[in-house]
C-alpha cells in the first residue's frame, strides 16, 4: 500500500505520524521550503497567510500534539515562529523528515480507471515527476487563494492608494504614518487592525456584518478549553449558546457600544472571532469602526453611513477560496457549493481520496486532526472498511441538512464541526 500526503503543515504531519506508526509506506509532498504550513513566515517572493503579529488563538495544551506537547516554557498563546519551530521539532521527533519532499509542488492528482491515483509533482528546478499511489491524503489546507469581493466597490479601478489582501500583509511597520482601512471582522481582520493601529496614522475597521467577538479567556479559562470541557459539551446547543452569550455580556457588553454591528444570529450559528485586543483598541480610539464600503473616489473611501476617510491603503481580510487546483474539477466542492465528504474526510465517489483538516471548529483543530489521522490510517491499513457510496452520500446529506438549518449552506459553513460531537463520531467510527 503506497500513500501520498499533500502538505506538511499541522494536518499533514499528523497524517504522516499516524501512517508511520503503522508502518505504512508514504511520501509527503510540500511546496514550501520547510514544514509548518501557515505558521511559517513566507520567504521573499513566497505567498503565504502568516504575518509577524500572528499568535495562536487556542491554548498551547490543545494545539500541541497529544504525544508531543508544546514546550512548557512557551506562553499559553505562542507566536507564529514558536509554532513553526514546534512543528519542525515534531517532524524531527517523529522521524518524519526522511519521508517529506520539500519545495515540491503537486501539479495534478488524477484518478485511474484501473484503481489508484497518479500524482504529478514539480520540484524547485521545474522537473516534473509522475508517480502512482493507492491512496492520496490531501492535507494542504485552504488558505492559498485569496478571496476578494467581486465586484470591488465602485471606483476601485481609480483608487489612488493600494488595495491588498491579508495574504499580502506582513508587518504593521510597513504602513507607518499611513491611513489604512481594514475590511472584515474575522480573526485576521481584527489582528491586522490591532497591529496596524500601533504604526499607522489612521486605522479604520470596516465591517459589513456583525460577528460574535469572543475574548481568548472567559472566567479565567481559555475558551477552547471550555469548548472541550465535558461539563460544556454535555449541554444542549441552546444551553451552550445561553451560557456563552451571558458570559460575553459580562465580559465585554454589547458590540454596538463599540460602534460595531450586532450579530444577526446566535453564537455558534456562524464563525466566531477570537480576540483580546480589538475592542480595547477601539475603546482607546486607535481603531475607528465603520460600516461597509460603498464606493471609492480618488483617495476617499466612502461608507454606507455617508461618512468617508482619506486612505493610503485598503487591506481586505475577506478570507480565502477553497481551492484545490490539482484535484479533479468539483472535488471536494463544486464552485460556491458545499464540501461533500463522508465524516468530513472521505470523497465517496473517488476511492482512495481522503482529506485531513478540512474542518472549522470553535477552538483548537489539533485533537480533531489527530483523530482524523488515526481513522484514516486505519482505513489505509484495512482495519476500517468504508460503507458503500450510497451510505456515505446519505450521511453527507444528513450532515449538510443540519448545517443548513443551523448556519445556512455555503462552502465555508459546510466544514463547521462541533469539537465534542465530532471527536465522539470519529472515536466510535
């Protein structure tokens, strides 16, 4: 049995560790110069979503691998470079590096009629290699293709300043003395706005829609530790929502008091934004909240409330498209459609194609990825037999029906999982 793992970030390394633990032959292909995924700083000319101010939003106890905890000397929320160094140490400790080919980009993954998969890759010198595998595990993440509003606001073509995506952002010091508008209210938007506010002459945060902003700690506990605690996961969704929403009112009050839009949905009915800084920066006048951008005119950014500011740059923190250009079209999601994977892992109509880390929990992803990796290794090893495609499609339909009821159905919402119930599902599989 031969296996190709695509990506050597947190998920790819978890897959490699689980496979090696069972003595399964594999190779891991990683297009970057080192392991670490989104946590390593991009080298010159290399695109990547990491920025210098990036830190963990989840506690190190849950973000580290179970068999290889993060060093005790690290803070509770380490910076990106510490996480990248930790992932490199894990790869060394686990004996994974001999199985990893760095600077190797996957060009195509093709399903063969006779069974198995053909993987075409390209090394740093541009030399292509074509290899056959029984199984392919995609663990490359989905933070590679920036998503910008389409269309951009009227006047964008003649905007006098610079329009960027968060993937292009590295350091707030690059914007010293400038006037910058940050668009979005997700994790990268609030991080970047807080970072900019220490260097820019003006920092504006433009939010079209309200999201729940959650501090990293509630009642003195890291929120992801709360999310995984048995006393919390044993509650119903309604009880969890009421508990957290009451705690947020105590911790920070109403978001409208900060000039931000109130969420139009209960907590855990959409992605949440975890930040200890942004509300404080707003209260200190370092970040100015504004509604959505209506239009651009020269160096003027005009908002839907009729106000405007002069700006030198706009940073769109509007997420990423879920793009896997090396895979067959429509896999694992058709354009703008939901991700369709059995147990969020298996492509039912493409035997041997598996995904790791293509999930979005509230809290740390590591425990979930480790559980996925163990289950995938059992499948590859023949210990677990998958049901028929029809049964897998039924499970997917039932899952997506629940997602639609709770979140509304979209590509992004279709990968939402609850930590406790998803862990139980994988352990019982």
